[in-house]
C-alpha cells in the first residue's frame, strides 16, 4: 500500500532548499519523504542479549539487520510484516525489544549515561529513550522521567514495567515547574536529556500530516518554548554534567538558534559527538543569524541520507 503524502507548502520547500543548496539533494529529500520508513527495534539488554534476540527472531523467519557493529542492540527489520505484527510478538510483550526508530536512539548514544549516574529525562513519554537510558545504565543510578499528560504517563509506566526498568521515578509536571522544584531541593544531575516537543519536520515519512500542519509561526512559537525549557534545566547540572538537546525537526529556529541561546545566555559550549550514521554539520547561519563556529560539531540527520527519519542532536556543557 502506497503511503499517504501531502504536497509541501512553498515556504517549506524554500527552507529545505536553503538548507541543502543542491537541487539533486533537495529532489532526493522530497522523493524519499514519499516512501515508507523501515521498521526498527532496539534490543532491551536488561532482559536479553542481542544475539539471543536475533536467534529468536530468526526462528520467526524475520530478516533482521544489525547495521552498526558497535551497537548490536540496534536492529532493522527488512521483512514485510503484517500490520501490528511487530507489537504482538511474545518477545515484544516480554520486553525483549522496544519498537523505536533508529535516529530516535541517537540522543542517548550521544548522552552516554553510565551505571550509577543521575539522569533527568524531561520530556520522557512514551519511554523509548528512558528505557534505552536504563539499559545503558544497567538499572543502576537514578532516572527521573517526566511528562505532563496523564495518558502519556500511563504508556510510559507500562513501557518501563514491560522492559524491567527499576531505577526510574516517574513525575507528572510541566517541565519548567518540575525544574524549579528540583532546584529548591538542591538535586543535581550528571546527565540531562531534553528531547524537546517540536514541529516534527523529520517525521514526514511516518507522519505526512506534518506537511499540512506546518507553519513558520509554529516553528517560532516552539523555538521560544524550547529556549524556556533549557533555561530551566541549566542550573540542575552537576559539575561537569552534560545536556543533550535533540529534536526530530530540521528547523533552525528549533535547533541551532536554541543551542546558540544556551551558549550566549548560559555560557555553555558544544561537546563533540560521534554517531554511527551519516550526519551533516550544524548550519553556519540562518537568515540574519550567524552561529558559533563550534556548530560544525552539531549533528543534522536527514531522512534521505540514511533511509531513516530526520533528527537533530547536540551535546552541551557549561564552560569552566
């Protein structure tokens, strides 16, 4: 079945053209946007090893690829599955794997939480990155996983339980209000993940309606909210603590301009990261705004470079 696709607005086409520059590159961007994304899963190493899971899936007749030798937990399903089949298996119900887009796994690979650390996941539901963090931390240390919507929190709690996560406390707060409360309590974190609510330009393949709902006003509004969220978390960082700020959008208003705000207003610096995907550097400028030279270390992930969804990943820490 051919995926539904909506024609992009002229302003959106112009913006992508301005980012990518090359005509052939732009054409590929929009051609790939019309195709179906691949199915991907992440092995939950709290319950099973990647090799054991691979063996079980092989017995089902699934064709599974592990594209990154350094991250065998990342698996792409190449088989044509029935609708809903990937979520109905015994292995999924038992929490042996989490259905998660590959690019969605990149923020945690960048943040790299260790066992025993304290981590804040400010916009946590439905739990893909929280469960990934818990697995990387081997259920040691502490995670605070926050969201505002009770419906989303129910899904988050269900996913944590299914995946055997035991080091996480769920909170239900407006993110900025939670940060204020944590500050008063004097709580500090070694790692903070702000996977911010965004316009979703990177999800055109799985959510074509994004093209209908898109507007430049939305980008600017979200950019203001994202800056406020980051303003609220900076004082929760422990000494030498690190923040990963990520979105699933290409909009500079929600990416580079937000990171530049953190640098200008809070004396932060960009931390270089390596990801196992084809990535592009952060933009040098956008319209009248010029960005820090360190933005070459920011990671833009375009859907047509990897046959995956789009993402933006940045890692930051306070300057000494």
